[in-house]
């Protein structure tokens, strides 16, 4: 079934009406928490100020620090923060499979570094802290491929308020509608003049290249019960349709083999699709702080340049309240203080400052800023490296639940979609033959394991338990040997499994570790060599013994001959 432009526009209006209450709140929050998102309910004029009524930058500063820290902790471009592993754990024990999966991991992260992923994902996190982010994984546009002569990944983000979502029966986001505007030139460059609407063609012919047109991009699942009448992209499970909204004109109809979007939501209330983030949690404090700061500025101005009170019957010239200004004043039978005096507000700004700091602290706590800054500002002389690592581990554990939600709705879908795209583009080397022994009905299935500092901090407890338990058992073993002359308690510890678990938690590359078969070969060779050495030692000892007995035998023989 072909796409219907009117139906796309109608569903956009329906979803937009449902989301309007969310957008109304976000429109109020944006200037304080994320100024670049201001103008959600209206088209803001580019270049105009967006912080006219904002008097305190604490919320935007806190959101920026939190987004940067989370981005650097879970998607650090300088580190390998995820890796591919076979769903069957037995396959991961085979050296050739592990090395191929590690090669895929390296190529995946190299592609992320070449693309615009890290710039796009930071913007997603800003929106995520306000409630909901959006990231779409696409193949590099054909125009860019022609310029660079390379295929690759390309990431599209839309600011909150410019996209709408719908869920499937399981509560997963399965539909994305996004709205953006292109100039006539951009539309023609992307879709060619022949595929454009009449208004775009007219704007192009009249050289009105910068005239803008509003476009709706709809991504939604196709009806699985409908009869497939199209092959190729139009028959894929997810439909993709670009519509010029004003003319109800379809620019492009295509599809996706996988759902291409990730829409992470910080928290979600029952019955709602869009999420709610810490920016909303602390918004009451944000408004209160902003009002207090505004009143503080008003009081500040009154104290710096207070109004002047003048006696009603005083005769004076024009007031010149400037440095070295002269004021002509004629008084009779009274002092100057009786005729004019500055107005004293009687306010206590120190009380307001205390309350403002309490509000700032509450806002910072909502974004975990105090804990983050504490990690950044620690001096080496203040604590040992061990103490610092423990504090960092504790901080990462606090962020653990937040991280898991992001993994579930963002990073897992990112890797599933990205790996599939790169596989079809031929950006991975062929897998080893051994891997096909583990291919089931689902085909080749690779899971994603995340090895970011946040994940490693959550797993670090296992390493600590192994090391601490081993040291304590060693004390028991020493006591056992002292009492009985032998030690059996160490038979409880499987050192190979302990070492492999530590390597896995610490993210040690597969290329520097040996497989179980290689370890067995090395140990067999070592045991064989030790047997040969022991045999040589026995032969030498026997020869030495024979050397000592030989004179005795000779002497006995000589005595018999003499007899």
C-alpha cells in the first residue's frame, strides 16, 4: 500500500495535539535549562535573544555539566566503550571468533569517530535531561558518498518539540514523526528537481533558492497483515515517507529493515509517551531562584541609586544624582537632612543570598553536579589514588540506574541498527568458519557488551571480592600449613576462571589473551619439559651413584683374584 500524504499530515496533527501539554511545559523550561531549545511552541526568529528573562544560569550550567559527564563516561571517543560478543558463551571461548568480534568492535568505533555521532549524541543527552531525546541512524547520504567516495553512518537528531512519538503494545517507541524545514535549493539538491512539487519547482526557476518549505518525515511500522505489493525498500518492515506539509506532496517513499531511531526517555509516567527529566523535577526551584534573583537585582539597584525623598515645601533645583553633580537647595530654618534624604529599603540581602544558595544546591543535586565537580576538583594531596578511585566508583554507581535506562532505549538500538547497516555495506571482514557452528534459527546474533567507566564501576565489586577473598584465604592457608604441614584450602579457588573474569571486567583485549586450547598446549609442553628434566636428573643421579660404587666393585674383584 502506497503512502498517503494527507494521512501523514493528519497523524502529525493528532500526535501534536496529544503532545501539546508536554511542549507547553518544555517551552517554559527551555530558556532556563537548555536555551538552544527555546521556542518549542513557536518559530523563534533566528538571532533573537532567548534569555531575556533569565537571571540565573545555574540550571543551564548544571544540565551542561551533567550531559558532558555522562557523554564522556558512557560514549568516550578516546576509548572503546562497547564491544560485540556472541550470544552463545561457548563461541566466545574460541580464539578466532573472539578476535573477529574484537576486529568488528574496532571497526565500529572507528566508524563512529569518522561520523558525526559524538556531536549528535551530546545533543540527544541535552534533550534527554529535559525528558526525551531522538537520534536516527542513517547511511551516509549519496551526495556525501560521492564527495568522500566512502560509505558510512550518518546521524540525525531533532531538538525536543520538533518530533513526535508513538509506542507499540510493549511500550517501545515504534513510530517517529519529525518536522524540519529545507530551502528550495536543499530540496532540489537532495531529491532532484523532477521529484519536487510545483511550488518548489517554481521557487527554483525564479531563483528563490532560500525560500523555506516545511517537511514531515514519518517513520512507522507497516501493517504486518497487509499483502506485500512492493519489493525493495517499499516492502521493508518500517515505512519512511517525506511529505511537503503545505502541499501534501510526497517527496520520497522508502523504508527501513530495522527501526532506525533511538528515543531515550529519562523517566516516563503511566499513560504518557514522552518522558520527564531532571529539568522538570527541579523546575519549581528554577522558577523560584529566578524570581529571587530578579528581586535581588531590583533591591541592588535601589541600594546603589536609591530614590531621594524631598520635603514637600522645599525649594531646590534639578536633582543631579551623578558623581560631582550640583543640587541647588534653598532652605530656611531647617537642616539639609530635614529637606531631602535617600530612601532606605530596609531589606536584608544576606537572607536572600542564603535562600538562593539553597535553591542552587537543590538544582545541582538534581543533575548530580556536586558529585561530578567534586571528582574534577580533587587535589592529589587530599586523598590517595585508591581513595579517589573508590569515590569515582561510588559516583558511577549512583548514576547506574540512569545509565541502564539510557542503554535500554538508546545504546542497544544504536548498536543493532548500526551493526546491521555496516554489515550490509560490507564494512566488516568475513567471519571465521568456526562461528557458523553456533548459528541457529535466528542466524548470526551478536550482543553488545558495554565497557564504559560506568559499567566497569558497577562490575568492580566482583574484582574487589575476588582479590579480597583470595588474600583472606591465603591467611587461612598459611595457618593450615603451620598446623598440619600441608595446604588444601587453595583447591577451592579456580585461578583460571578468576583471571578470565578479571580480564573480562577490566576489558582486556582478546588479542593479548590466550584461548583455552593455547593455554592447554603451553601447560602440556611445560609438563613434558619438566618430565624430561626430572628424567635427566634421575639419570644423572644414577650415574653419580654408579660412579661411587665402581671403586668398591673393583676392590672386591681384586681381592677375589688375590685369593
